[in-house]
């Protein structure tokens, strides 16, 4: 989603998903939109492409099998841990980058999107 939208870490951590109540969801995969609570509480909508929507759909199906599925936060931690915070998302991205031999951090995606 960072690559598709250029959203901030805190915005990513704040995305909510309610499988039983689509009206409260921040995700609309049919319209390929994400409702984002931005800096200072300003709300906006970010469009995503087909690939990002497809990846999110796959994640939601895997998320449905997790023990923490009742939590409203979209991003859940591994090994039955609670939702990921902005710091947890940062650590996850940085760790995956190191595994690939690339120095990467989430804010870099904001620069790539605007370039």
C-alpha cells in the first residue's frame, strides 16, 4: 500500500477493517479506494491500482484465519500478536529490506510516489 498510495506510517496503522460492517470499513476494494485519516485528522481518499487491490484481497482472506481477526485494525501482527503500530510497520519494512539486501524504510515510498 505504501507503493500504491504513498501514505504515512501512522495513516497505515490507522486503517480499520470491519468484515461484518462494510459501511465502517476504510477499505473499498470494489471502488479500489482507501479512506485515510490524515495528518491533523483530515480525511481523504486514496485510489489504489488493480495489483494493490488484489494483494489486499489476498491479505484479507489470510487475515480471516487469524486469532486476532476481531480487532478493527487492518494490519495484524504475526504469531497471534495484536495489531501492528506505526513502529511495528516500520520495523517490518526495514527487516524485509535487510533480508533483500536493500536499505528501505516506509518514508522512502512517499518520495518515490512524488517523483
